[in-house]
């Protein structure tokens, strides 16, 4: 359904706004200079659920419209309001339609970052965006041919996101020689990036705890020698070191009750001794006592920028990789070859995530 703001004189009327989503929206041109140009600038029109604005000027004059959106972002320490401005294209006489409006995104996604391609280098730069559950109010300036302006404000605010669900994480951090393998800032960055990627599927990412635990002896005495699991007659079996890590985290308070366990470890190796950035323990691959440890994932620090979100999708969907470069589930070892764009999910992946009623509520 299309949102419609009727502007007459100094007044406006509004219905409601839908959430912005990212599917098929962010294929950047290679080498785009300083402005975000999209290969599919009309992406909003293609998805009825996306944040989408039509400003209708009742005078039907040859005006132009500028839209200033006040994004009332409610942060942990109180309300913070940020604003962004777009010029709307006239789609019919007196009707102005957003084409590349995006709200839940990254203002600096086009900045090339050597460490995390397509990701703003710090959280502060990404604070200007609405999050799921935020309230939004739109303010308009409409320029008349004589140079004067209408000024209009929508009559009410709208909530970003429809039918929002929540997945809860319990985060464990291993310590080696008394030192945490990852600092609190990096954990917050990983979770924030995950929140941004999951916003497109209307799933809020929450944490119920961050617990720290000492490496179990089986890992501490053999930091680069332990490995994760191995195939055994069609099922995966965890190594004792892997089970020890889960047990040590649980003893420190890591919860497995209706939440996904995310554990940072210093190294991750396959039985063939390949270093990997993350591993998802998907329920369908394990059996017996190892099932108690499933629905969880490990991340080896320092992992690449999207590893945390990527592994969470594995766990929730019980599915593997995508061959599409822009997809969050593209195999991560090739992440540096991906476009400078937010890593996103398809409609099918969205449905698979939301279908997991055990952990997505
Ligand atoms: Zn993967």
C-alpha cells in the first residue's frame, strides 16, 4: 500500500509508513565517487513493504518537493532525533514520489573500507538511521513556481517496521591467559551490524547477556591445535574441545534457553586445519549429546565484518551459502571481492528466518 500525504496550503495529511527493506536495492556502480548511486533506483516501487513516500500537492502546480524526514531514533540514553533530506521526483502533476529513499541503511555504505567493504568505519556514522520500532515524522517543503514554499508536517508519526519479531542472543567471550579475545566495542559493532542486516527482515536482534569465561584446558594448552568437529557417517560430531568450550561458557552463565548462543574464540580450524572465521552449529547436522550444543555459533576474532550476522542466518535457517555476491550468505572467504554495498538477504531467506518460531518470536 502506498503512503500518501496530501498537502494543501500549509496543511498535510498522512496515513502510515512501512519499513524500508533492501532486497535487490543496493548494487552499486563500481568506483562510484562520493554519492550513493544505485543500479536499481526504483527499488522502493518494487516492494510494497518498503518505506515509501508520495507527497501529493493538492494545487497540482508545477512545484518541486523536498522532503525532510525526522528520524526519531530512541537510543539507550534517551531520544535522539536525526534528519535527512531527499528531493522527490514528480511522478504525475502534483504528485511527488520517492525513488531511492532508504531509511534503515548506512549513510556511508559507499565509503570503501579496507577492513569491512561496504561498511561504515565506525558506529557513529551509522547513527542517523531509523531502527526497527523507531517513530518517524515527515516534514515537507514544497517549492512553488513563484519561489515561495509550503511547509507541511505529517499529522502523526509512523513506526518503522511491521510485524517485528525478535531473536535473542546470549554472547560468550573466551579469555586466554586472562585476556578476552575480543573487546566490548567490537562485540557492539558486530551486534549492530547484525541488527542492521536483520532489520530488512523485520527481526530485531537482542542480547540477554555477555559472559566471559576462561579457555578450557583442552583449548588453553593447545590454542592452535584444537578443531571444531568432523563428519562421521553423514552426521557431524563435535570435538571434546568444542564441547568443553560450551560447558565453560555455560558455567559462566551463558544461557541456551530460547536464545542463540554466540561464542567468540581465538582460533577456529576444520579437521583439515583450515582457518575459518566462523562456524554455525545447525541443529540438523548433529545428534545425541551434541544436539544440546546446537543452535549456536562460534566466531573467531578477528573475523571479517559480516561473520557474526552470517553465522546467525545459518543457525536460524538451517541453510547454506548463496552464490550472489551481494548476499549476506555469500561465502565469507571471498568477502573482499563483494560489491561495496550492504550485505542483504532475499525474500526466501527472510521467510526462512521468520519461519524459525523456536528462536524468532
Ligand atoms: Zn557460511
